[in-house]
């Protein structure tokens, strides 16, 4: 039309390169996805962080019980201290706990030899012994209650229940770890079964040694 300005049509031609679209290619390698769209399997991380984490946990627990032991020794020098007779059952419980440490090391040795069936059986025995210790502690507390010895009866009984109860609570965490290692599928884990078993054994043996220390402390505090 007269007076109008004709705008030429501009055609954009985008030429595709052979083998794919423009832009950067999708990332590949350890951070990229596979053809199936699934996330890649992570590489096994260094076991040092697990050992370090366990060491920090053990140190923190040790500091907690050392603080309780210091308070125990200081309070024992004051009046109103009525010693608590350690129930005979607790000595039997101690034998169960020591036996569990032996079976745990036997289980780890079988695992290193590739004898998985023997490892599983001994690991199960360790777990049962640990549960038996906890049940025995509960029965011993019931015996004390039947004798009229309660948490608030006197300072000695208070420390007795606090020591044994706190230890049982931490040992329950160890039993949970034993069950976790037994049930865990380590094929897709970031740590091997042998490393997990070794780290768990450190905690378990520490709880055994801690119980012996508390038992001696309670026995000498009579």
C-alpha cells in the first residue's frame, strides 16, 4: 500500500551440529547422571572419618562419666551416705558383657577370613549377650526396689542408679549398632562391613571397660 513501509521477513536458520544439539554437552563422570536417569553410585569414602567420629564419641562419653565419678567421690566424703550393696546378679551380668567382647572379636576374625556364616552366628551371639546384660540390669534394679532402695533413698543409691542407668543407656546404643551392622546391606554403602564391624567393636569394648571401672568405683564406694 502507498505510504506503508514493507518490512522484509528475516528467516533464522539454526544449523544443528551432527550428533546432538547446541550448547554444552551433558555432564558425565562421577557427578553426572547415567543413561538410565539414575543417580550414580557414590565412591566409598575414607574410613578415617568413621574412626575419628567414634573416637570423638568415646571421648565425650568418657568425660561425662569422669565428671560423674568426680562428683561421686566428693559427695562420698559428706554425711548421709548409705552404701548400696551390689546385687549378685550384676556380677553375672558382668560375665555376660565380658563374654560378648570375646565373641565380638571372634566374629571379626571370621569376617576377615571370609567365613561369613560363622561371622553372622558369632555376631548374633554377641548381640544376644548384650541384650542379656541389659535385661539382667533391669532385673537387678527391680531387686533393689523390692528391698526399698530407690533413686532418692540417699546419695549413694542415687549415684548407683545414675551410673548403672547411664551405662545401660549407652550400651543400648551399642546393641543398636550391632543390629544395624548385621542387617545393613553394604553393597551400596560408603563403608565396608569390615570397617563398620571394627568401629562398632571399639565402642563395644569401651563400654565393657567403662562398666568394669564403674563396678570397681561402686564397690570401693561402699
